[in-house]
C-alpha cells in the first residue's frame, strides 16, 4: 500500500494483522527497506499484533527525495503515516538508523509512543569526524552508485562468519543495499551527519524500552548497548548470540523471542 504525503512523495508501507491489535511500527535501517523485517512481521501478525512497516523516504518503493533528509523528517513521515492509518499510539521498533529515527520520534512525538525497541543503534550525537565521513560517503554514492559500497560493508552489516554460513541472508542484504537509490541514501547520510544527542530524552523515557544488540556487532558494539540500557531506567537488554549488526535477519529466532516477550508484557 502507499499514500502521498503533504510533501508530495509516495510512502509505501505494509499494514498487516488485526486492526484492533497493539500497533507495532518497524523502522528499517540504512540502506535497506521494509523487507528486512519479514522474519518479524510473520510472527508478530501470528501473535495478534498490528504491524506497520514503511519504506522510509528515499528507500524501497517510497519516493526518492534528494538533498538532505534529517532524522526529524523521517519521524514526521512516520507520524503522518500513523495519522493516515488512524493510529494514535504505537510501539516503535527501529534498527540502526531506524533506531535513531525511533529515538527522534520519541523525542518529538512522545505522547504517541507506547514503547520503544532500539536495536543495534546509538543515542550519541554525531562527531565532527562522523560528519565528514557521512558527507563524503554521500558524495561517493552519488558518483559511484551503491554496488561497491554494498560489497565493502557486507561483512560489517553481518558478522563475517554469517556472510559465509547464511548465503540466503547475505543475498537478501546485498540485494537491499544494491537496490537502494543512491540519491535517497545520500540524503539520509547528510541528514544523519546532523544527528543530535538523544541521551537526555531517553533517560527521561516514561514508556517501556528494550535495547537489542548483536553480540558481534562492529558498528554499535555490545558495550555501547549496555551503556544505553543503563541510561534508561527500567529498560531491558537482549544480546543476540552469533549475530552482527542485523540480528533480526542473522538470528531471527533469538531476536523474535526477545521482541515478543517485550510486546507480550506491554499488551498484558
């Protein structure tokens, strides 16, 4: 399904499961699309949750908006989608960049958040070195496309042993990265270069929060996840064994067990 935002671009999304179920918004990372959540959508729908999974602007089947897309722009898009669907409050689950969008949504639309799941992400503001890197990478993707970048980072997106041991998952991840529009990916990178610090808003969170991380994530290591967990009173922490930056795809059974346990407690 899709709808046209007030900014004039189409947002593609899935809205699955019972309309009266607890809504769960799944926010994908960079440079992926909503198909990265397939192992979660199936089990969540079967468990009676309403699952809303959008393609972020610039990704998947959604419209490509060149230039710079701030995390707040993505959060506004999610709010507009929930308005379109008549959903007042939802659990927001995001991975990597999607986790930062979830944190931005919590900061800007806190009354609409019933719970947060922050997977393989960081609440810390972008550094000056990071700003230079992201803007430089944006320039490179516009000049060269996504293929070379995808090949370079696959063994960071996934644990290196899983790249070999899970060829179907590797093919899916590479396919998503190579299929992403370079203009959309570059716009998101430029926006993330301006990423603010979310630690203060997370420390004041008044909703249940689950922090998830792959045990062998090299982008957002376990130690950082432990720091985030300690920052948020009453939060949970799940470390997914034998997984890198994409534990929902590398070890879906472990990831789903943690997610379902968190959501069941919320629904109860």
